[in-house]
C-alpha cells in the first residue's frame, strides 16, 4: 500500500464539539501538564459518536481541529491534500501501511512546486524561507495520527511495541503519566521516539573520546565530532578544575575528565540532559570526577577553565531537540560571555566553541561577536579552527549549501582583559 492505494477517503467525519463526557480528558490533561501544557484533548467523530483522547505533542502544537478517520483504502494523493488543508487523519488500518503512506506523503512534499517569484535577496532571507518550508512540511506530515491504547499499546496489525521508547521520552516530564490512558500522537513524532530509542540503545561513536555516547530523546546527539577534536587537542590551562556550561549529553565533561581534569562541574537547566549526562558518565566510569548541577549557565564559584558550546544559530527553535541548535537572540552565547569573567580564576581561560555558520547566513556578524567579547571585559587569547565533516557541507543540492561549505568551527580561547582587571 502506498501511492497506488485504491479506494476513497475513509470517511469525512470531521471533529465536533466535545460532549459532556469529554470533560474527564480535559481535566486529566490539565492535571498532567499544568500551566506549561503540552497535553490537551483531541476530539473527533467516529461511527456517529463524539470521541476524545489525550493529545501528545513534544513541541506543544495544539491538537488539530479537523479530523477524519482514515484506513488502508486512502490514497496518498487524498491524504496529502487533506493534510495540506489542515485536516488530520486518524489512522485505523495496518501500521506498516501507515508508515508507507507517510513516506508517500513525504515524496509529495519534496516534489511540491515552490513559488519562486525571485531569488532570495540575501543569505538570511534564504535561511528564513528554508525554515518556513521545513515548518510547513513538518506541519503537513504531522497530520497522520496514531491512537495509542492504555499501557502504550498500538491496536493495529504489525504495530511495534513502543512502550519502552515512549517511557524513555516522557520520563521526568509533565507527560510521565501518559501510558495510564489512551492518547493520540502523530506518526511522525512516534517514529522520532522510536528512532531516539535506537540511538540511546546503540550509542554514537565519538572518536575523540574513543567511546560511545548514548543520547536521550530531546538531548542533542554529538554526531558532528569536529568540535570535540578541538576540545581534545587544545592545551589545558589547568588539570585541577573545569566548568562545562550546558553539558547536554555530557560528552565535553567526559572528554575533559578523560584528558585528566581532576574535577569537572557540568551544568544544564534541562532535566533530560542531566539524566542523559549522568547515565553516560556512569557508563564511562567517570561519574566520580564529574559533578552535575542544575543551573542556567554557571555554577557557583570560579574555575581555571570554563567551557561552553552554545547553540550556534540565533533563531527560534521549533522543537525540543532544536534548542541545542537555535539560540534566540544569542541569549546563551551572550549570557556566557557576560558572566565568564566573574567565574574565571586569575590567568584562567574560557573556551567558547562556536561555528561561524550564523555569519555566513547573515544572522550575526563577526564584529558583533567581537563586540560582545570586549564588552564583557574579555580578550581573545587564541583561536583554533576546524572544518566541518558532516555530509551537508558537501551537498550542493542543500538549500544552505553556500553557507555550509564556507563554515568553520572554532574554539575561542578567552581571557579576562587586563583593562577590565585594572578597572
């Protein structure tokens, strides 16, 4: 089954207002998610009755207002048309057929004619148009929905057991009680949970560490290893103590510990990241030398080495995993620079790991970065550069190829400026 599916749309029964009996779903969602609600209720009409179930969306996207029931008889063309119109498809067929349908919809998204009245005037415009197109594609492909029964069971033929993947993703979140009752999730997000589960199980080989790092769902995976090569080769100012700001998976903290730093204090404000870092450090036998602290940027005190690998692109993230890539208004970057001098020991160094991709995209200038460094009472003691090795850097068909091909990742060695010390 897929693009050549024979048949018609399986019903055109759009959502109706919630019935009185749906109040329980709304109350459950409010109780589970609190004020920062990521859960709410999806309501639809099926077999003449109004039904509802808890809605799960990692990005906080509201449940679709229009829903039709779909099955194996739906064509990919019909599914894509409905999705583009904002109508969700609640699946009631074979699970593998649902996956094939999603793939067929993805091909239609890739082949969709683009309106190009003119070429983008600048790299920044090209970047924003690229992200807009990505968001529109994700929104449409997220319209194929999978109902999940209590105990995280998918009631379809050939459906996988997703209980462990879902449990890993929701642990410690407002959705931790999700398996207690039926819920609905987009197939695209569900496949993301399954993929993250596999990454966590198998791990990512990090050559600089000569070990695997096991990323959790919602925590950035160190697939791009060139920045870690910089951390591994730049001489340490001191082997006594280091701060790792925004540790994520814990890979930089682990690398510093492996290099002989006696004590590393690693911070993050995300509970998932701290759990992920703790598990990785335990696996590597390094937990004894690394203290994990829940903090927004710096821990208390000073250190001879303070390392930070902030998100590299100043833009708004659209999903949880994108927080490691996109930093609105360069908040984390500017916060690190502004607070660094107050957390460095005398003659200490701050290591800022940063790609210049944002500069090639016209989102930030080198002059701005140097201005923030100077305004923070810092000076550049040195810089180590490396070229990226990821596939997109060599993909001429990528929408951002020109910027990616020119990209350089740097480790900026920052010190407190003598002028700031004398002042």
